C-alpha cells in the first residue's frame, strides 16, 4: 500500500492531536500536579477589598513605618512607638506562594513595640506577610513580600 502526501499529512495531524490530548488529560487528572487557587473564596474577599484599602491607608498614615528584618531568632517586625503595645489586637498571616500547606497564622502580641515570628515556623524562601490589627477602634493592615 502506498501512502500519498494527503494521507501522510492527515496521519501526522491525527498523531499530533492525539499527543496533545494525551498531555492535557494527563496533566488534569494527575494528582502530582497541584491546581491550588491563590486564595480560597476569592469572591468573598473581593467584597471586603475597600476595607483593606482603608486599613492600609491608616497604616501608611502612621508617623513611622513598620519594618521587618531577618534575625538569628526569626523575622522581627518593629512597630511605631506611637502604638501602645497592650492596646494592639490582631493577627499575623504568612502565606507561602509555593506551598499552601506551609501557610500559618499567629496572634499578634507586641512587646517593646516589636513582634518576632519564630525561625522554627519559617523556611528559607519567599513569604507574603499580612498583619491585621486594630488600635483605638481603627483598623490597620500591613502587607509585604519577604525573603527569609
């Protein structure tokens, strides 16, 4: 049996289409490939986005900015001195873009205008840190990407 040009092109296209379909089906059904969303319930988060903008504006209006640095004990966050440590109530959320299993949340307890995230909770690499707190019935929020 002789194969002409037309038959060869059709067979080549069918082989290519079959190969692409095999790859797509393998990638979608294989559990080794994670398809996590960046945030769960992102529609609900969108509804309260203006509150986040207002809280970040309040943080930017403080006399001094929050600072963070890597220390031997972990990540040290320094708050402005104008805030009374006992009146600050909130939480610290650390998000690891590469693996959602490593995400964690800590209650915010400031002492001497600083907060330490222990080294034992942090792996080397990129983290997104979000600090939410209230002070004198006013909401504040600080977001930053850090490299530990």
